C-alpha cells in the first residue's frame, strides 16, 4: 500500500533512534537463519509479510510487533498487496491466494505455472500479477478469478524474448505499469488488452513506486534508478554513484526516497536529485527485498498521534525500520 504523508514527530523520533544506535536500520523482528521475507504491505495498522516456505507474518499495530500465522502453502510466497477490501498473495509455480484479510486467504485457480514476483491491487477491483518469462495475469474482481494476458514480445522486445517481469504498479486512474528485464517498462491504459513500451535499456528493473501525483521511481541492477514525473509516460536515469543491485524503492511527496537491496541502502532527500549511500552493519551484512510504510498509533493524554514508519524486510526473515 502507498502512504504519502510523513509525520514530522515520527521523523524526529526515528532520527533520535538512529543517533542512539548508530545504525540507519533498527531491528524490529529477527527470524531464523534460513528464513527469508520477500514482500510486505500495510492497510492502516494491519501489515502482512510473506516469504520462504509460505512464511506469513501479521502485524496489527502498524509494524511494531509481528507474529507468524498459519502458512497457506509450502511454496515461497513472493509478493503481497492489500486494500480495504481484499488481500492477494502470489508466489512460486504461479500460485495465487486471495481473501478479505489474512485469516481468509485461500487458493484460487491460476492461469499460469510461472512464478509470480509482484502483484498490485486497485480500488476498482483490478488486480495484476507479473512474473517469470513474461507472465501477466489479471483479475477484475479483486483477485477471485484470473486470466492470462499474452503479450506480443516480438513487437515489444527487439529479440522477441519473453522478459522476466519483476514489478507492477496501478495508477489511481487504472493505468498499469510493469517493469522487468532489459530495463523494460510497459504501460497499458485498457486493463491489459494492449501495451506500449515506455522505456528500454540494459539493466533489469526489479521494482517501481509511482504515487497518485504521477511522481515515481524504478530501480534495479548496478545501482540503476529511473525517475518519472508524468505518471510513467517518460523516464530519466539518475546518477546514484552505486553499483549495487537494488530490490525495492519508496518515496514520499516531501522528497524522501529510499532504495534498498543487496548490502546496499540509498537515500535522497530532494526527490532524487542527489543520493547518499548509507552503510552500517545491518546494511552491509544483509539484503532486503521490500519496503513499506506502516501507521503506528500512540495514545497521548489529549488524544492519539499517528506516526508513519518505513519498514524493510528480507534476509533471515528480518524486519527493520528505516530510521530518518
């Protein structure tokens, strides 16, 4: 889920934590050595993280605490998205699970056996999942039923290769953006019936985040970062000074951008104009595959304060906060 508001008090509190610990990442949840988390999503205070061997973690307090719930599969669950109405989880062998919340997730028929690496939900009921060898599957009923979309790769890609697709985003008006190998970004304004190429290159793109105002970023191999200011119609490469493989990106309307990946964390505080590579043991000794903001409620004498905290999940089933 995409939250676009940053609370100043939350930023101050997180910054103080960073100063005390000396680390840009603060551990929230530690897993077992062979655990791995691949994605997480929040709806209000409720968060769901998915991972290796069907690992499912649930938070009901904006990400402060997490508990394991009954796995829905023995296969790896690789992506999750949720809104107020539905939750969809996808993973290896094209498996898809859908429900109204984490407790009602159940398997639904999938039109593909390719691994599904990313999923996005829209308030209209449109859902899109993408994955290996050009797999694109679409639902019009919030994830209850799905059908495959077969793209014309000879037209879209000069060599005609079925590109692995790693990321998907749906704009407020329902336009679909997907990214993957060959720095490819494809767009569809008719719910996946036809596609246009918006970007091509060399490095694979692993994730994207485009907000409701049309500002966004796509990230990938060798420190690749692309920026759009027109809802994905055009993309410009940004110089980050990094050669790391970046796996996810998040940004706020105030200009804060975080990109995280394999032993790397990049930050910008000016909408991607300049970047800093952040070190520390928690960054340099691990990898993180997903970023998502949660809303934490603090009860005060004169009311309730809501704070936004950005979380990362990855190796060893760890979940950390990204300190300001």
